[in-house]
C-alpha cells in the first residue's frame, strides 16, 4: 500500500497564478484533510471531507477551495496564489475518530 | 478556535534520561486526544488516540495518560534514545458538530543527546 501520496512535492508559483494539489489514499478512509504548516504556527486545518462528495471548512479556509469527487482523492486548489500562501501543505486521511495518516507534504513558494 | 497548549516548547535531554511533556486543552466538548511524533523531513505519525478519562496507552518506551476532567494529557518517554528526537504533537478532537476537526498544539521539540 502506498498510504497517502501528494502531488507535487515542490512548486514555485508567481502571485496570481493558480494550481491544484492532489492527495490520494489507498486505505479506503472516509475522512480526508488538508493542513498547512508554518513556522511557529503548528499544523492548521484548511478544509476537510467526511466522505465522497462532501467538504467542510477548517480553521484557515480563505483563499483555498477543495473537491472530493472520488473517495480516494482530495484536491486542494489555489485560484489566485498570494505570498501568504507560501507554506508546507500536508494531506491526511483517517477512519474517524482514529489516528490520521499523513502524506509526505508539498512545499509551495509563492513569489 | 480551541486552545491546545503544549509545554515545554523544547527539551534537551541526555541519552538514557526519562522525560515527559504536557498537553493542555479545554475540558468541555472533548471527544478524543491524539499524540503524533514528527521527525524532521518526515510526516507526522500517530502514537496514540485516547478518548476516555483515565486512559493510559503504551507503545514500547512511550506512554501517555489522559485526564479529560481537568483537561490535560502527559506523554512519557522512558530511557530516551537519540532516535526519539522529534517534535511531539498533541491534537484535540472535539465532539458535537465539529467532529473530525483536529486542533493541534504547537508541539514539543525533543532533542536527545548521545
């Protein structure tokens, strides 16, 4: 099993550009999550999903959109990237309320 | 926004020392308390998930306790080894309509010196 995978691993964007981060899991988990990790801020939840076709806002959802069209995939979109979105993004999945399994992270720089 | 606090922020110990750190959280609206271990350049990995007051969990030299009435959890490492060096995160899972949303603490950075 690959577990949780994220694509891409690194990306540099210019302000105003758009991009989509892909998260895939092969553990048949219902719940999936997107976090961002910034120095001194810990892990903060952006959006999450409790099942295929559902999404919900987390702690810091502004500037991001998500979609869960298939159970195994959770996409995070940035429509118009801003330097404040420079961060490391982690995807995770779980059987609620059990432990979350994290992907390897995507390092995004917005210039 | 729930306030999950971890202390200390960082800790340096010698190989063989035993150590412990604290996670504090609001005791109302509690559902679950998670502990994760996060090594540099890797992803967080789950250590424990605890849901009941008085829960104690153990994995090798690492153990954790939970007090939901007073809102704290302790993580203990017995006989620390250099490979235990990592950031230890706790996260609160609330109940009610916010189920599924974990709020993470800032973490305790542990460095074990050989």
